[in-house]
C-alpha cells in the first residue's frame, strides 16, 4: 500500500451517480503521494454500487489504505478513489474496544498503528 491513514468521516453525499465522502485525516500512519493529510479534509469518491459493501458511516473512524494509482490528479488536486485495491476498516474507539464485538479489531489496529509509527514500512 502506498498510503495508510486513520480518518474520520465528517460528511457524506450519496447520490445515484456517485458517493462522496468528506474525510478528516486524523493520523498518517504511512505517508504517500499526498504529504499534507493529517488534520485536513480530503474527498473520497466511490461508485454507489459499493455503498453497502463499504458500510461507511458519518462520524465513525476508519483505517484506509490505498495505492497511488487510485489518486488521479485533477485540477492540481489529488482525487481519492475508493477502488478494488483500497482497504477500509472500521476503527473502534477506546470505549468500544471494551466490548467483545470490537476488542479484537481495536487491538489489531492499535498494534498496526504502533508498528507503523515506530518502525515505518517499505514503500
């Protein structure tokens, strides 16, 4: 993967033709082509047929990993496309991690977060 971010979905515009997600970069775990994500809004686009499978919800936090090939440069701005090579996973809060439903996921993502921040990863 070329980029790895912890993000929060701030707003969504879901239409018949496209789904647009306004996402706040909470933490950059691996910086890719876009070098200014943390603390900034980014727009992620996907096809409406993917809506159910993705299950993205407003005000929730996610791990998003993707490839630079899904980042076309339009009007001097990178456009994030949620494609078949993009990994999206719900990132539970610390409070949610206390429940059996989310404990294992939270532990796994926290371990990945620590490893990437401490050791980094190859590009």
